[in-house]
C-alpha cells in the first residue's frame, strides 16, 4: 500500500532552507500577494477558552517569523492587535540574514476606531498604523490623528481592490495577514486572500469554548489546494494552501 511521508523540519540548520522554500509563494500570484498565517487545532479551532497561546510549537514560531521576514507589510484585525498586545514588528534572528531592510510596518484594521485602539497605537509611532474602513466618521479619524496615530482610510468599493491599492501605496509585494478569525472571514469572503499558511497544532480539543479559523455572518466556501506541507518532531502539520483562482 502506498504511504505518504512528509518532510520533517527539525533543528538541523538545513531544515531552515526547507522551511523557507516551502513558504515561497506560488510564482504566478499577482502582486501584491496577501498571504494569511494562522494556527488551529486539529478540529479547526483558533482559540481554546478564548486564547490562542499554548497552541504553538517551536516550528509554528519559525513559520510565523518567516512569514514576517518575507513580508513588506503586516495586516491584522484590531481585536487581535489589542488581545495580543501588538507592537512594532521585529525580524527573528533565525531569518535575519534573508531579510534585507527594516521590518514590515504593521497595519491594524478597524471599523470603529475605538479609543482603546488609539491609546494602544499612539505611543508606538509609525511602526503600527491604523487602517479604517471607508465610512469611519471624520471625528474619529481626527481624534486618532491628533494623538499622532497615522490613519489610512480604505477606498470605497470591493475590499479586495481597496486592500491591494493600500498595499501598493506602501510599495509592498508581499503582505503577511495575521488574522484574527473575523477579519480572515471577511477577507476570504471578499477574495482578498491569495494563500493561507496554516499550522495545525498537535492537539484536538473536545468541547469547550472555541473560535473557528474564519468567522462571520452566513456561510461561504472557499476552495483551496495544498501547495506545500511538512511536519516537525513535535508533531504539528504545516501547510501552504493556495486559494483557487488566486494563482495561474
Ligand atoms: N490562532 C490564530 O492563528 C489566531 C490568529 C489571530 C488571532 N487569534 C485570536 O483571535 C482573537 C481575535 O480575533 P477576532 O476574530 O475576534 O477579531 P479580529 O479579526 O482580530 O479583529 C476584528 C476587528 O477587525 C475590524 N474589522 C473587521 N472587519 C473590518 C473591515 N472590513 N475593515 C476594517 N476593519 C475591520 C473590527 O475592528 P473594530 O472593532 O476596531 O471596529 C473588528 O472588530 C484573539 O483571541 C486572538 O488571540 C488567533
């Protein structure tokens, strides 16, 4: 009977090359490429009892750091930025020699531009900038800008075009989209994600309070194909999925 054996990424320095290559985007994706990087349990939950901490393996950390090291821009939802205490992006030592130039700017997406978000971003300077949905009231934009927060407003119309136009404004070829589930659901529904790099943590959770990988109103199906996959001694499964129609 045929068996499928996945490449194992271990502590051997040569394995870093394998991992880096596995995360190489499909060559025929149009620029800018927007690639999500997420982790879930085997049953597809991104948080267990409200937290995503504890799911990651050292290999997942390498994957996450590599996606940042490849990126010209990071995009993230405001709930994740606040819950995870986002600060300026840094390039991890493991990938520093492959990354020329400064770390990517982090763009935090919001629909309401709450005071909490403004207070979080204000002390961090331009390493963390805010992207407001089209239609956020002008007085909210003013409050944020008065406190020194750089705020971009998305163009009206389809989200995919607006997000690409924003990335192009930054001269970005590659964007690491870091969730969370609500914003990922929105981006997927709007066709704004090209690839999903998904770490499946080596655990399945039975019961409990969980959040799916992508959430939001209604139900949509997004067909994908796996383009690269590997495992690690800790037992997780890591795959780069390409959204149908994004490449070629
Ligand atoms: N396992 C993983 O890989 C992973 C990854 C990331 C996060 N997480 C976890 O997920 C949780 C947070 O995720 P979440 O799904 O609740 O929230 P989220 O996706 O991080 O952020 C949702 C927020 O994004 C903003 N937003 C939504 N649609 C938008 C649009 N069209 N344009 C502009 N802004 C928009 C809104 O911000 P405002 O409320 O400011 O209007 C909305 O409340 C945290 O517990 C985090 O730890 C897990």
